C-alpha cells in the first residue's frame, strides 16, 4: 500500500512539474490572485494591483481592456512605449517621446508655451497669441516639420514693405532682433530693442528713429553734440548762454529729462557751494541768484540784506 501511495505521489509531482504556465516560465504570481476554482476563464477584477508593476495604470489606461495591451498571455512581453499601441500621427516630425507633449489623461497639449521655451523659442509678445498654423504650415496635417526660428524667415515680406524707415533702402541687416524685441506687441518703438548705448535714448531722447536719422539715412554717423539738434541757443531767453556759457557743454547743466528740469551746474561747487554747505536747498532755480541776464552775475542781495 505504501508503494502505491508513493507511486501516485511521484506521478502527480512529475505531472505538475511538466505543466507549463500559459503566462511564461518566469511567471511567479499566485493563480488565485486572478482566477478562482469555479471558472478559470473568469478573471477577478479589483484584486490585482497594476500600479505595483513598472507600468502603473493612470488616466485613460484605467479603462482600457487588458487585451488591448496584453495581446498574448505572456504578460512580460507587453511593451510600455507609447508607439507600441498608438500610431504616430505626427509622422516622426516631433520624435517618439510622446510624453514630452501628451499625458495619459488626454491627447490635448496643455503646455504649449513651456514646450516652446524648451526648444529655444519662447511664445512672448505677439507670438503668444499668434495662430499656430501661421508658423507651422503643416500643422493641419498634424505634422510639425523642423522650421527656422530666424525672424526674417517669417517676416521677410514685412521687412521689404516697411517704408518708415525703409529697411531695404537704408541697408538694415535682416537680424530683426537687433532693433526689435519679441516681447513687443508690434514693430513700433514699444518693441524697440536696438542697443543705442553709445547715445542712450533716455528722457527727451526717447523718440522715433527718423526724427534724428532723416531721409532713411542710417549709414551717416550723427554727432553726439547737443548743438547738432538743438542749435547754439541763440533764442535762449538768458543771453549768457551765447557768451560766458558757450565754453561749457550743455550736459554740464542740463539732462535729457528736459532743458528746465533738474538744471544743475556740475562745476558750481568748485568755487561756491550751492549743492553743499549752508546754501544747499536755499534755491529752486538759477535765477534766484543770477538775475542779471546780460552777465548772469549772482546778486547776493536777493537773499541777504547787508545794510542791517
């Protein structure tokens, strides 16, 4: 009897070891996690935690039928890259890293501005509201073919049509960014970005280019001297400007904020302190002391009574 029992045990053990799992030789999960003894064809739902695998089910993957991805019973053979299940509608024009633009919740791209910054073309200014198809000509076919980020490649017609100033006649180069900034909403002065550091366009000098560069002539260098644009002050109400103050530069007293705004003679304190010492803050304009238009000499009696 013992020999019979031993024989049956050996047969069962041999038979069990000969049975191969339909899920592959390396499959180690307990059968009871998914199956029941009542019916092997009915799969239990809710017990197997797919999130513990290397491919968590999030977004729309939660509702997809298992067989959509697991086309065979060998689950380890299921691929995890997007292109294995999804057709590349962009036809290779944006690479095969789908998750760079899309996520499992929706195919709708919600981070367009971030993606443009990553490729070195930030959507700022007018580009923030521009129609995508105006740049991506093949976008209607879901293709995003590589394109130049050079301004001139898109704005060539605008360059040729501009007359004030005439870019073509003036010989401007086609590097639009030298004068314009992408943050501007238009091509006007609000979008101007030309480095005018050799003659800062501050205060009253923040004017339209053609007010100084007349006749579309930008090749001739303009003088930095104030008299180039402002004359020799012959019509100035203070005659001393035509005599004793001709030896000084306009900038010694005036600033670009205006001829009368904040007038300050830089050399004044070298012989009589009005910006320091006891006279500091005692005057509001030059004529408080200099009331002789012909000589512009100071009259201390304007403030001081020496007869007392």
